[in-house]
C-alpha cells in the first residue's frame, strides 16, 4: 500500500479532528500567517468546510501589510469563502513574544466565526513542553496545548512540521518565512534550532514525539484533578473566601487546584506554581505569616491572598 502524501495526511488529521470535536460546525475560521504550517492547514480546511481566513498583521516587521495581503490572496485562491486582514497594536508586557501572542489571540477571539483552527504542530507542542519545564510552572504548563479549547482548535498537534512544509511543496505554494523564526533573541527559536536537535542527537531520536506524549498524559491527569477541584469548591467556599478547614481535608493536588481556581476567579493573572504553593502554605504550614501577593489584571494594583479567622480571603493593594 502506498504511503499517504503529506496533503492527504493533513486532510485525514483535520477530518478526524472535525469528527471528534466540531462535527456540527457548518463553517470555521483558520488563523493564517502565511507561513507553511498555517498555509497548509488553510489549503486542507478550505476543501472540507466553508472557511474564513483571518490574517493578523502585527505591524512588527517592514512590509507586514504586503505579507498579510499576500496571505489573504493565497487564502482566496485556496478556496476560502472569505479572508480578512486584522491589524493589531502589540504592547510590551511580558516581552515581545508574549505581547504579540496576546494581541494575536485577542484579535482572533474577537473575529472568529465558529471554531478557529490554529496550525500548531507536534513540534510546537514539544517546544511548549520544554518551555514549561524550564519555567517550573507546574503540570498544567507542561501539559502543553489542548487539541480543543473552544474556540481554539488544533487539528495538527499530532503532525510534524516537516509534513506541513512538504504539503506546501506538493501544492506548489510559496510560504512566507518569518525571520523571527530564525532570530536567536527569541527563546522558542533557540529551542527549535539548538536545544531540540541536541536532545534528538543525545537521546537517539524521538524526543519531540516523547514530549508530545508526555503532554497528553499530563493533560489527562490535569483534567481529572480539575474535575475533582470543581466538585470540592462549593463545600470549601465561604462568601468570597475559602474555608481553611475544608481545604485542609483535600488531597494536595486537588487543594492547590481549588486555590488556583479561586485566585483566578478573584482577578489574579499570570499565576505561577510558586505563588499557588505560597497560598497553599497558608493552609498547610500556617505560622501566622503574612499574605501572598499575586498579579492583577489592573496595573495599578496587586492582589493579596491572606488567612484571617480560618478563611482565605483576597484584598487589593495599590502598587
């Protein structure tokens, strides 16, 4: 039997994803940068359902408007029913990579019509897992990206980047090569160009696939703990706070997940594993210590989680 060509392989992946997650969606969008991953995904998606391409112009590089317009024309040529360029203003919070990503997701989230297909591949997932490991952000970070996190859909998470590049060649498509993907100033670029190839060499290959499998296993565990935490939350809630006695009776991972959800619901942002464990220590290692500061969505304030009279409570302090 002949091996599937790269286009057929990607089509099978997208069809399988659609059947599993968005079977009732009559149309969808695809986030198109003009690069080989998103261009290949657009080509396949447009042949399966009415597809609208959304091209985000970050305005960070010379000629970005022309690059976006080329991608728009390619999308229409590939059979998309519509293709729109959305211009965004990129801030500087969290560094250039994080700021561009935040601006992009905000634009896509506001624009999407139905499910939004993203062209993340298995290689992207492996890089994400390594970033999570390096940051020590806990299992949720190491679990990587979800295939389906509405409205975000990642049908190519099981496919290698080499397959999307080969699909573009098979279709005769000229993809845009983002110079940022070769810029060593960006952490993900160095992971891609230096760290993963070295790991593949030292460990004898298969590292990207192993990291992706690790993400799947951790995600399954994380989703179970999330469900247990959601079930435990009502009994632990007292007003806008959490009862220390109820929290103390929970298994450690479940208790920390309840605390995390409570902090997020109270307006906390950018939570780290260290912060969550610091709040957890107010329950498990109480010695009369002060509160734990966490980030807030408002720049001029911070949130403080503290223990008072057997209850965890949050209050705001100006920065």
